[in-house]
C-alpha cells in the first residue's frame, strides 16, 4: 500500500482495498500498540480546527503522541490569525512548513478540499460542514470489522439527522461500496437524506434503501443501528430545532426485540437520543467505537507519512 503524500478529503479518495488495509493496520496497532510507539518520532501533526471538536481533535492528537510524534495547531479559529482575516490558503502555506501532516475541520463545506490544493504535506479532512467526515467513517468501519469480522451482507439503520449529518453521509457513501449492504433510513420528514445522495447510492451502487419515520418498526431486522443527534448548530432558527430535537430516543425497553448481536453505534457527542440505561447493554459499542478511532487514525497518519515499521 503506497499512500504516502496523499490527502484524504472524501472516503472515495481511497479504493476499498486501501480503506481495508488501513483498517487492518489499525487493528494491529490496537492489539499491539507498543510496537508502534516510535514510528512517528520526529514527525509533527498540525491541527487546524475552525469548529469545536472533542473526539476528532483529541483522538488525532492522542494518535500522533502514541506514535512518538508531537502536535501543534489551534482548536479555536478566534485564537489564530484567522480572526485577523487570514485566508485558508495563506494559513496552509505557512502551516505546511511547520508540520509534516495536517488535519482540518471547518464549518464550510469544501474548505478542506480548497486547503488541500495549497498543501505540500498530506491533509486530512476532519469534518466540513454537513458534507464529509472521512476519519469518522474509518472509525465506524474499524468498529464494524472488529465486531462483525467482515464488512458485507449487513442491514444498517441510520436514525436521526440524515440531512445535515456529515458522519451519516460519509458512512452511507462508503458502506454502499461493500457487497450485500442495505440501509434503513429513519428520520423526520424534515431531516431526510439529501435526494442527490439517496439517488447516488441507489443508482450507482444499486443498494436497497428503506426510508421510514419509525425506529421501533425496524429494530428487529437490522444488524447495525447508527444513532445520531439532532444537530442544533445546523438549524437556522431555534423553533425548528426544538420541534425535532426529541424525535428519537433509544431506551433499553425499545431494544427487547432487537437482535442479540446488533451493534449500536454513535459518532458522539450524544445529547438525549440514547438513554443512559442503554450504556450497559452489551450491544452498545459507541464508547469503544471512539477508542478504536485513535488506532485507525494512527494507521492513517503513519501510512500517509510513509513511515517505516508499520507493516
């Protein structure tokens, strides 16, 4: 696998084989982290977070530190020269002299793609608006691989904000490339999957899609339940958010008819869409999902950097 120097803006930037090789390497790193504790010694990760983040930013930092590298950057654009009016292009031109690899989160869709055109080092999209979140997709895939042993012949339900959810959009597009995958898309009418994305999945990949408004109706038939929060920050007014924010709340009682080996995933943070009584259910894997995200980001960065000793 030779991905040295490549950018990751959209999951489709990598072939299925390349994605699977990163996942396999991530699992090796998870099983034997000590072996990789110095593979990025002397390397610097630059973090450019124009939008708030906990798991994505800190998991990237943890990943680089676990491989012996260091980190610099900003977690708030207001503490950088962006506040003075500096353009993305100029920020990137400077940062890629300071760091060996960059990760960028931005509220504007397409900003990381623009940044990659000015970057001479690998640049990773850490989430752009309601568009894409490829490393969350890698996190989701490594979790599915860990528990299901293979990523194929699965019925996957997505529940919540399917209109603005970049984690949903990324994972839908990527899972549709695997064999035997079908989807149940559960949301209020106002938050249904964008038409262009639904049509792309159905027409390009010939994937079966069921659109629904009821969560309970489909729990008995699915292999993976991917819950998402209703994202307050994506709404233009408070009234619309308040009307929809409690549309779906997964509680332990609702799981009585679900498969015993169903996975419950969530990109986090949650608000109230998963009750705390679900946390002790053996099917709830969202916190382990977040933990595995560190190792798949280790695999991704070390691969893009082309460091030795990662095979």
